[in-house]
């Protein structure tokens, strides 16, 4: 493997309230406790906190961001018996809020993979029902120093080992899991894994670690494992990973205690109350740890409303993989980053990379001032409208969040001078409604000096609009 340097940030975003107050609670106590949780979540307002988090991410400029407790809060109004259901209202969508804040600062990240976790819907006293969703995710920075690196194999899984408890008196499993991707340079790969281990049971944690070691981490070559492990470095969980060949980046290059948890539930404590190091970045293989530090742990990192960015500090590390640490092999790339010059060749490569989800590779051919237009009603289709330059990454993000691509094929290319016309077909499922639509698309692409400066798409927007409508 050629030498590869990368930076990684792992951060638990904090759901905004202590959900443990409703897990296992008596049914009679749930509505009042849920109302209190919702009030706390509004006080810790992620829309404010995200500004601080985005500012710190922009400052550190990590190539890879591993996130835990990526929350989504929504409300559902109570309805009389037999009355038609009303759609849930999204109150806080952490991922969308954070990506918007990053884009506003000129930092373009996209979701490579996301793994859902706990999903609960509970009543509040004298108020709406509240849904809380949790997930872990891996973000990649568009146009980062890893521009020569491809990414692939986004995978997500839930642990078989889980804690059985109760919710409103009924049996309830706390779902946790992991997400991973591979970064590839030439023939070799490094795997990035993020996870959030069980908090309420130290007995479940080792079984979840075993699932990671025997699952996504069971590959030759280098692995980076980042997340909220909910235990200290003197725990059995840490020993399991240490005995499996993993290096704790904090012990290799960190200074001080490196505490990452935790602040008061409402995040309004004036002084730091961090007192445990339960968030780690671990690496396996011949990997040099160049730097390790905590972020979001200083008073100046607090948001404008004087709340901490999260109840956790983030962990940032710079790593270097020296030549010779061989990972999983694959055939060499079929094209060079700098080889194409003809518009037809460039457009074919761009569509090929899009099909392979090599979105950073697509961005290599985007002119900073280029315009991309996608038709449709933006109130229905999240990606409809005009994107400029690196802002195109928002199109990819919005499509990934809204659609499952069942089929996609670019089947015909016509070239005349700087203009290339592409005919393609797709079959997609809308995640929100479950409806499937088929589409025939025509794209007009203008290429100048090796970059795409104009992209116009024509599609059957009526079919897409209909698929987004609920019955």
C-alpha cells in the first residue's frame, strides 16, 4: 500500500436528553417523563448546538467523521378514535441540520453509510406523541486530501447481543449496531468502523465486541474502529480489543486524561464536568498515530445559547499508513485520475463513478462555478433545483436520504464538441412511502477544460411526485 495519511473525528452528538428515564419505567410514569424529555431536548436545541459542532469540524477538517447518537425527534398530534392519522412532524433531524451548517461554512460532507438504532414512540401528558430515533453514521469530506482514494462497501448491521428491558410495561430490545466502509488506494484497503456499545449492561458489551471482531473487523489489513464504547480503558471491553491487536490512539499520542463524558443533561453547566474516557479511536495494523486530541471540551466551544455542543467531547486523530501494510486486494483501477481530457470520456467516467457510489471521484470533475439543474417541485423532491460547484454534494446526500436505487443504467452517449447527451434509466424506491417509480432521463452535459461546467437533467417528474405522495 502506498503511504496514506488521513484524519478521523469520532463524536457522540447526544440525543439531547437522557432517554434512560423512560426505558424500563412504569407505564403510569411514562407520559410525564416523556414530556420532560421533550422539554429537555428543546432546551438543548440541536439546531443551536450544530453550529458549534460544524464550526469545530470545519476547524479540524477531518477526512472521516464517525458519529453516534445521530438523533431525529418528531411529533405526532393526538387524534380521536377512528380519525385519520396525521403525518408526523420532524422537530430535529440531526444529520440534515449538521450537513446544512457544514455547507454554510463551506465544508462539504456526505453520508457514506448510516445504521439505525433505537426507535421509540411514546405519549406525553397533555401533548403530542414523541418519536426518538437514533443511529450511527460515517461521513466523508468531499474534495479532501483523500481525493485519490476510492470508497466502497458501505455496510451496516445490528448486534444480535442486545439488552432486553421494558417499554410501557411491554418487552423492549435496545437496538445498537455498527457501520463500516472501505477506503481504497490502488490495490489495498483500510476499513473504517463506527459503533455505539450498550450502556446499560456491561455483560452485553463483550458480546457486541465479539460480533465486531468476528464480523466487519474480520479482514486482513488495517482497521480503524471509532465510537462511543460506554466503558473505560480499564474495562474488559478495552482489554478484548487491546488483546486483538488494537492500539488506542490516545495512549499513543494524546496528552492529559482525555476525558470525553459527560456534561449535565441540559448541557448548561458552566464548567466542564467531563470525567471519563469512554469515546475511543482504535487502530489495527502498521499505522502511525501522528496526533490525538479532544475537541468540543473547552468553554469557548459552547454554542451561542451557552450550551455545550454535546454531553460528550469528540476525539480527533491523525493517522498514517506506511507503505507495505497490505489490505484486501482487488483489481487495479481502470482509469487514471488525470488521464481523461475528451468530454465524452470524462462524462462516461463521471457516470461510472456515480453508479459505483464513488462520489468523491465525481467531484474531481466538477468545476467550482459549474451549475447543475435537476427538475421537479422542491417542496416534494428534496433534490430539485440548481446546485453550484461543490454544492452538488447536497444533491447526492438528498438522493441517498430519500431513495433506494434498485436499478440505474446510463445506456447511450452522444457527443458533439463540448456537449455530451446521456440517456439513462432508473428504478427507485422512495424510503418515506415505499413506492417504486421507473424513470427515463436525458442529461445535457457541457465540459470545458476537463471539468463539467453545466448539467441539465430532464426526467418524468410526474412519476417521481406521485411516488412521494402518501396514500
